[in-house]
């Protein structure tokens, strides 16, 4: 239970724990594991909803292809920063 009068923000909560969980998973299992999770998720989405749907999602999110090693480091730093803000 929260000690102040702010309402519970489920979206912010999930983003906060998701960023932390992703960082922990990456540190524990490495980039190959994260890549496998991403590929499995993409395949499941394509099977369930079709390739045009998947391409629409990737386009809307600005995903342009395989990520560079620097992208992960930047994401992790941003996730830590956002977690500290909350």
C-alpha cells in the first residue's frame, strides 16, 4: 500500500520493473539469450497476427533492424535513470 495519496500507476510500475528485469536478464544470461527471446517473440507474433501486422509494429516503433551493441548499453542506462526518477 502506498503511503501517499498518489494513485497507483500500473503502466509506470511495469515499465520500471521491466527495465530492471531486462537488465538483470541481460547481465545474467547475455546478449545471445536476449536475441533468442526477441526472435521467438517476433516469430510468435508473425504466426498469430501475420507478417504485415509485425512489420507495422516494427515500423511504428522505429525498429530498423538488428541492434548494435551500443544500443543495449544506452537502453540500460536510460532504464536505470528512469527507475531512479520513480
